[in-house]
């Protein structure tokens, strides 16, 4: 029997509720006011670009890590990390 046939007969029983995985998010009112000032729900461009600065910071941080690490020493992990960075920049 092929693997595809076996895969369709295997029931999915491993379910995890979001409450069991995600921590409670507590937001300070000053942070909420700051975020509301940066985001306009009536402006699609505002919504689309919200978080761009954070993404750039994450990419810059990952680039610094990659610059300090030789991918050939990391093997598959290095290739995966490089792929993640390339996707984040896209």
C-alpha cells in the first residue's frame, strides 16, 4: 500500500487549544495609544505598512548573526536560516 493511501486513513487526534499554547497578552494603555496613533483603519496603506520597521529590525539582526556564522559549518541549518532571511526580505 502506498504512503498516500496510509496518510488518508490516519485520523488526526493531536489537537491543542490556543489557550494551552499562547500566553495571555497584556497591553499597557500607553502602548495602545501609541499603536492607535500609528495605525489608521481607514487607510489601507497604513495597515499594509504597519510593522515594517519591526520587520526591518528583525532582518537586520538576523543578517548580523549570519555575517558572524559560516553557513558551511552549519550545513542544513545554515541553508534554512538563509532561506528564512531571504523570505523575510521579500
